[in-house]
C-alpha cells in the first residue's frame, strides 16, 4: 500500500476523534454552567457532566497506543451510546455521534492491520 494512503488511514481516525471528543467535552462542560450562576464557578459546578468525555479522552490515548484495542473500544462505545443517548430515535444524533464513533473504530482497526500493531 502506498505510504500516503497509510498516513491518511493512520491520521484520519485520530483527528476525527480528537475533534469530536473535544467538542462534546467543552459542550458538556459549558452547557449547564448558567444554571449554577455562570462563570468559572458555574463551570466547576457543572464539571461532573463532562466526566464521560474525559473517559473518552482516556480511550483515545489507549487507541493511540494500541490501535486494535482502541478500534474495538470505539465500536463498543458506539453501541453503548446508541442506547444510552437513545440515538436510534434521532437521525441527527446518529450522524453526529454514532457514525463517527463507528468510523473511527473501523479506521483504527484498518490502521492496526496495515501497520501490524497490536
């Protein structure tokens, strides 16, 4: 396989997942801060809402080191999120959250196969 294709398959899932997780982390952190008075205090009071996305940052780290394990974890998370967020009821949620997680998981698995990493 050409070197450029390998680079694209290597970097695409990493970039997609970092953007996705960072966006949802910031959104979860700031979305309820106004209910607690806004500002830094509101963000700190609302920080437990962002904890699931911190877990995803940890899984990104795992996937970066061990692509095969990370790929399967992202596919598992896509399945879990489908039911946890009732994504099957909303086509928008499927396109914004579930499909990118599936895509990232599959790309990590392909990348692990190409690069012969475990």
